[in-house]
């Protein structure tokens, strides 16, 4: 970071209304700390309990979604590889909303499947999301690491918003996947 | 058989299962990254319990939050108790508690009620 202007970075983060950001290895201990920090932050801002619960619930799903991907990538590439690093940012969005944005590497083989799944989720009405959630809940088995395959549906259902996503080209084998959720 | 007692932690609920009285309580929040790791001993205990359950099993679910990984485990807990409520000499009732402003938690109780063959009572606290 020889050429880093930290003040510029600070101002950029201020301008973007970022509360907390992290880049690196996503561990269980890190997530525990983030939940505690955000809970304290929302308490200090006297956020109403209902909204706090909603935000907290979605935050947990977003970060655990990244965590589960990271566990897979570490197994594939080793803990030191670039692919084992991810980023997330928590901040404010328009109209007094919260924004949670995550970014992580994925194998290009998963792009189409993931895109199809997200586009499908974004087309569903609240009733259809509920039906899809119940269907998945009652039929799919948990993965060995505890992934239920329900995270994306749950984020859409609980937030009541479309999930925004993008895939950035990295290499022939990997892409950088970003996922954003707005909590009103 | 022995009771199952697990203390509450930052990401996992307290578990208080008493085989003598048939009172099974899960309380707190359940947001572990790997819920299977946490719930495995719970499943094992229930498998043993359901072979000779108390005449009346009362399940008390008092959760503030649970993640999707835990939602699957909760379903598995209820499913493991279904045989103890299938017309034999034992019965199982589920009491699902939710805070008055927590529609999501109320709806979650409703969801399970639709998926599981156990009588549910949704209780506003």
C-alpha cells in the first residue's frame, strides 16, 4: 500500500455512508464480532426493535452466505490463495435504509446457475417466495457444513426487496460475485 | 435417560430437555454458521427420547432469531418428535413463543405448523 492515501479512502467511505467494512478471511470469530458491533450500533442509534431484528436477520444470512462460499474456496485453493479473501460493507442507503454488500470469488462454472437462481428469486411475489422457502425447507438436506440453500430466498423474503448482483471478470477460472441487499 | 442441558452462547440457544417431565425448551438465538455441529447432540438425544417418551411432551420454542441453517434443524427436531404423537400412549405439543411486534417469528411458527404433524400453539409474549 505504498501509494495509499488513507484520507482519500476515509472520505470515500464517509461519502458512501459506510458503517463497517472488512476485506480478508471470513471466520466464525470475525462474524461474531461483527454481529456484536452492529447490534451495539443499532442500539446506540435507538433503532426500533422490529427493524433492528429485520436488519440483524438479513445481515446474518448475507455474511453466512459469504462464509460458506469461503469455506468451499479454502478447501479448493488453500487458505492463503487470493480466492479465499472476501469483502463486505455495511452502511446506509437511500431513504434511511441500510445496505449490506458482499463480494467474493466464485468459480466461473457457478455463474450461470447463480444468475438463474437470483433472476428467478427476483421475479417472485412475497407469496411465491414463501412457497419456495417452505418447499426448499421441507425437501432439501443440509450440507455437511450446515448450508441450507435457503439464504438467498430468505434475504429476498425478509427484505421485501430485489437482490442486486453482479459478476466481475477476474480470470478464465474465476469471477468476482457481488450481492447487495437493502433493508428498509 | 439424562436431561440434555446446553448453555446459551452468542450464536446458539440454551437447550433444556427434561426427559422425566417431557419439557423440552429451546431459548435464545440460533445463528451458528454450522448448525449441524450444534444440533447433532440434540438430534441424538431426541432419537433416544422418542423410543420411550414421557406421556406428555411439551416443546417450548422461545427464539429471538434463527438463521436458515437452523431453520432446517428445527424442522428435523419436530420431525423426530412426530412418532411420539401418532396415536399411541404419548402426545407432543409445541408452544411457539413470539414477541408481539415480531410478525416474522409468528409467521415462522405458522410455517412449521403447516409442515409438521404436531399441534402448535402460537403464543404472543
